[in-house]
C-alpha cells in the first residue's frame, strides 16, 4: 500500500509527490533534516528534534518554515494515516527552488518541506541490540560543521560502505587520532565504570539521543566524561556503544577486528538501553 507523504502543504500518495529539479537540496545539498523515531505510535523526543532543526536552519540563515506545533501536527497526521506503530518520521527542509546560482536565492523564496514515514516493526527489539555491532574506523573527511544536520551525507555513506566491505556493520570516524562519531550515531566507551563520549563542538552532531542518555546516566549516578578518546583507548575499554534516534543505545563489540571487553554487549550499554527505552516510551507524544 502506498504511503501518504507531506510536500509543501499537501498530503499526497507517495507516487504523486514531486519537488522541483531546481530544488537547492537536490543541487547543493542546501537543506537540513531530522529523524524522529516512533514507538507504540508515539513520537520520541519530538521537542529535542524540533529545537535542533531550528538551530540547524538558523546556522544556515534559514528560518523555521512553520511553528513547532504545526510541525508536530504533520508528524502526528502522517503517523496516524500510515498506521505507524514502530518506525520513524523523516523531515527535510531545503532553501527551495531557484535558478542554479551559488548565491542564495532572494529573500521570500519558498522553502521546500518534505516529511515521510518509514515503518519498522519491532524497532526497539533489533538483533543488533542483542548481539552488538562491529565497527571499522575510517578517517573523518567531512566538513567542519558537523553540528549542523545537513543532507550532505555522501561521506558517511561511503564510510559505511567501506566498513561493510571489511565485514563490519558500521564505521567510526577518526580525526587527529581521536574518534569523532559513527556514520549516523554518537560513539561511547566505558572504562572502569566511567562513560566517555566526545565533547560537544562543531566536530560532531549534537545527538538528541546522546543528550537524553547522558542525562539518564547521570540521574542513575553513573560517571560521565565528555572528552575525545583514541582508537586504542576504545579497543582497551570494557564496553563501547553508539546512540541514535532509531537505534537507541546499541552495543559495539568489536573495533577494527579487536574485541571490546568480552566481545559481547556489556552491562552499562544494556542498562542504558533499557532506561532510555522505558523513559522515552513514557514521555512519547
Ligand atoms: N551523529 C551523526 C553523524 C548522525 O547522523 C546522527 C543521527 O542521524 C547522530 C549522531 C545521532 O543523533 P540523534 O541521536 O539525534 O539521532
């Protein structure tokens, strides 16, 4: 059955949805996006994603195309119309369609706003959460404003393919000897009970799941250090894991062929996943 998608004010069957070939998202990757997960028909951390969207847009001299309440309404309608129990809502806002020119189009050019859903039954019960994933490291060759959630995702995509070619599930990116983050997630290690993850800055995306997980960890009296860590430190850690909106907390059991800890999901990652899922389901809207 065809999905209903949202394009610039209209709810349409996916096959009827169209955007211009002149759209700057298509020509210049001049756009930003958000992914909000859905569990039990409820949106997880919608507010966090809306706040980050506003920030990404502002960093690129764009405004919000509509109020947060209007965005929430669209999310909810798509979840309902497409009967999404578990899955996600993808949202993209671009600078709109204009004659191809490196300079931004004139003020008042309509932004393009697209939203669609993807159903992922059993999203919170993935095999990866039980077995953990294996990662390979790749150099971080992205631009220097990774805190803006732009649609320029070619390098992370290439990184993921390079990892898959080595028989791994994902890549961790490395810059100046330190891990920045995963291709589509934030990276963590655990050593002697301390959770270590890279500090916020332009080098990484400020994960919405990261913020929630660190808050829950601190509330549970776990120690957290926000600082850079090396590949060697990660390989010698007791545990490693990643976080993102659609994978929640997922253990990492191997880095560049070296088993992390016992080579199996560790207790800290498992506990944080449980807490995150429980609290997020409760707070879902
Ligand atoms: N880092 C990168 C590069 C990402 O692409 C993502 C998610 O897409 C994340 C981190 C995790 O962010 P969030 O927890 O907001 O999904």
